[in-house]
């Protein structure tokens, strides 16, 4: 019973997480562009760290979801 619920949640949330990942990647790209335009280097370090963390989370979610296919 719980496995059915879990699979359903993964099926619903996986596309949502992928869209959020795409949006965050776009925001990070825009932030890097502003940073380069205004000569700031602090935001690049922050966005790089966030980008890395988001990539690791997404990879973990995809690995988890892959087990249910």
C-alpha cells in the first residue's frame, strides 16, 4: 500500500523537481551574468556552490526515482 503511494508521489514530484532545477539553473545563469556585468565575484562563488548542491540533490532524486521504474 505504501509502496504504491510512494511510487505515485515520485511520479508526480519528479517532473516538478526537474522543472525547479531548470528554473534554478536559469536564475543562476542570470545571476552570473549580472555578476560579470557589475564586476562582483562574491555571487559567482555562491551561485557555484548552490548549483553544485542542486545538481547533487537532483542526481540523488533521479537515482532514487530510477529504482522505482
